C-alpha cells in the first residue's frame, strides 16, 4: 500500500511541475503570442523602443504617399486610433486604401518603421484580429458600410 501512495505522490508532483512549467512558458510568451497589435494597443500600452512587433489594421483612405527611393508612407487605423507607417520596398499587389493590412517592424518616435507589409488575399477577406478590433471599437457596422460603398464587399465582412 505504501508503494502505491509513493507512486501516486510522484505522479502528482510530476504533473504539478509540468503544469507550472507550462504556465511560466505561456506567461513569458504572452506578448509574442498575439498576432499583431492594433493602433489603439500601441497608444494605450507603452512599447519598448526597438522592439519588433506586428501592427495591423486598415489602411486609412487618402493616406498613401509614395516618395523617392521606393519609400511609402501611410496610416493604419482601427477606426478609433491611427498610426503613421513608413515602409521602404515594393508593396504587395493587393495593398490598397481601406483594406486590412499587417506590417512588421519597430515603433520609433511616433512612426512605425515597417520592413514587411502583408495585404489581404482577396476582396472579401479581413483578418479576424482586425474584425475583432473593429467590433471592440464599435466601428464594425460603419466600416462594413464604407467598404460596401467602395465595392469591396458584396455582403458582410467575412472572417
């Protein structure tokens, strides 16, 4: 009988240690697990300088400015807040105003300097995270109406 309790105690202790290790690992990677930050996240939560992360949202209408040396500036919005983005390189063919986009880079002096830009894959797609951010900001129906008027959607915004 004592042997059975020792074995059960050992298994219980091993499971407890495994659960603790998993909890510590998940808490250490909590910020990295998020697919991207929205403009509101960046404004409300301080970002450490030179920390690489992803910024996602919608490309604001009328904000794209093409400069010399393949530099493009534009603004990303979640309909509540806006962040200025600077990118040097060739933009994806599907990159347009009013569409969902995810960029990767660093945030320095109020400007997000992107080294990668990812655009949606078709006219009816919006990343679920962008849709969730729009729903939280209360701009979901407003954005759906704007995109329908521009001919981006035939029905609703699909996820």
